[in-house]
DNA sequence: CGTTTGCGAAATGTTAACCTTTTTCTTTAA
DNA sequence: TTAAAGAAAAAGGTTAACATTTCGCAAACG
C-alpha cells in the first residue's frame, strides 16, 4: 500500500479527530484557535481550516464569532438511523466490489486487519477504532471513489463518537476477516451478511 | 418566519452554490481564489473558507496546492443510492414530526411552497430548486436538528447537480402541498407516501 | 527528434497584524 | 443591595504580505 503524503492541515485534523474519538476532548469542550496554533506550531490560518473541516464532518459545532466546541454524541434515534444509512452504503459497496478485487487490494485489507489485531492485543483502543474506520473506508472508496466517501464519512465519524471503547470484543477482528474472506471468494451475499453483522 | 442573519462567508457560499446548481459554473470549471476575492470584494481568507465548505459538501473537488474545481455530477448508480438514503432520512423526519407540528411551522412551510409556485410561474428554475431544497431542509432540521441536517445536506446538494431544470413540471408544487397537508392532518403514513413520491 | 532539466509566472499555503464582536468584570446609580 | 452601563480583555474575522508549490515552456542534452 503506497504511503500517503498528508498536508499539514490533514495531519492536524487527524490528531484532533483522534482526541475526540478517544474522549480526550469531551463533548462541549471549547476549542481555542490560539491554543491549537501554539500546540501544533502553526499560525491560526491552518487551524481555522481544520476547524471548518471537522465542523462539516459533524465532530465540532461552530457558532459565528463565538467559536467551535466538541459536538455531543448522536441521540439514540439518530444513531439508529445512521446505522441504517451506513449499512445501505456499505452493502452497495460490497455489491460493486465482490468478484472485482485484485490480490493486492485483498492484501491491503488483510494488512489493515492485522493492524487491528495488534492494537487490540495491546489494548490501544483509539488506534483500534481508527483501523476499523480505515478498513471500511478502504473498500467504500474503492467502490465509489471520493464521491461515495463524501457521503459515507460524516455518517461513520459521527457514529463513532458514541461507543468509545465499549464494544471492543475479540470478535471484532474476526468479523472483519469474514468480510475479506467473502470478498476473496467473490461471494457478494456473504460479504453483505458479514458487513450487516459487523455494523451495529 | 424570522429572517436569518448570514455571515459574509455564508452569503458567498450561497451565491457560489447557486452558480453551480444553475449550471453557470459547469463541472470541471476551476475556481480561482483571487478572482473570487475580487468578485465579492473580500480578501482570500473568507474565500478559502467557502471553498473548504463547498468541498466538504461535495460540490467542489480540491487538490493540495492546485486548487478547487466544480465536481462532476454523481454517476447514475450513486445517484440511485443517494435517492435511497435521502428517502430514509426524510421518512424518519416525517415519522418524528407528524402530529407534532405547530400552526406556525405549517404556515412557514406553506410560505415556502407559495414561494416555489411564484418562481415556477416566472420560470426562475434556479430559485425554484433552491426553494425546493429549503422546504425539505425546513422539516429535516425540525425533526433532527443540525445533526440530521449535517447528514442530509451533502446527499441532497450533490443530487441536485444532476437534474438542472429537467424535471420542473407543474406537479412539483402540488407534490409539496400534499406533504404539508399530510403533516397538517397528522397522518404520518400519508406524509411518508407523499415524500416518497416527491423524491426521485 | 524526443526526453529531460531548469527557469519563471501564477496559484495556493502560511503568517502576523489589525478589526470587530462577544464576554466578563467593574463601576455607578437607582 | 441590585442591576444596568460601560470599559477592558479575550476570541474570532479579515486582511495583505510573504513562502512554497505547481505547471508550462523553452533550452539543452542525449
């Protein structure tokens, strides 16, 4: 898998996303542009870009002339709706991909799952969550490109604010192996079933 | 309905969105920050904010160090998926709202439809499309607040790039009246049916 | 003749200073 | 004593200058 070069802004965005997913930045925490600028040793410009991005993703809430703060988790009805939406998207992706994946792509997914396993064993739950997201992101992007990713991402990232380190059973890794194995065998139905089982 | 005060950035974003929906800015058109700054008589800062926002909405595509250009319409498979997702969200909203709307809220929706009718008669199709979006946005926001809006908006705005002024039959206005009437009678099933009929 | 290298223009990325709004604390008057 | 008014501080909004990157084009080389 080719290493991606990330812009300064994207790297900062990733770090703040991690802080929110890990719970280090709790809901309603106010983000101060100047503090963040000092923390990452850049000026306020790039920080503002990052805040705008995360706001559009739903992780932050911004108010004019007041600033941004960490958003509250989704209420449970919307959480349920989000699960439905996410299933629809990933099922679509599975239908497109089953039988059309290269060996290299399958290997990439295996590698991500190996990574998940490692983080699970070390009890690094934030990293585990990120690997989980990366796995799904990988095949959603393959199936529908940036367009589909743009629809999928805000749904998933917001969902993930809810179960911080709760449902981290050892089954999680296996569920992902099931998905890849179904892909490997070109079995769209099995892939969809495995995905349905994994998303909850 | 109370008039909303919009920030400079939001007003500029609305204008560029209009240009894209109307087709004035065709897909693949490159957006130049300096030109836009001059056009709206602001500096490049706010323009960059707007470009970031519209990129997150899926209307633009940005590349590091290269700039932003108008995105291509969704391929038809993704268009179909988007319709499904949008239906799911708006059906959820209808279920939440039916029977719980105030007279004032119903009047607001009537007003938006009157507005649609006017634009239809004057053949102002871009404005008609915007009013159409505003109508759905109104009740989606009522049902799920900003959180739901954040999930809904990118789906709809991207869909709207596809049928520019194509399906502007006179039925469109009536379909919306049907939705409000179902709301008025607190009939969730009828509201959902009307919404299903309208979204295509 | 085709490919590569490097220059230069144009566009984006970043910064720091300045402006405006919001908030908070203090003063003052009822 | 309380509450309104206003000043001061803090934070976000905007700007313009500066830095870096990209890309086309032309010269040089194979």
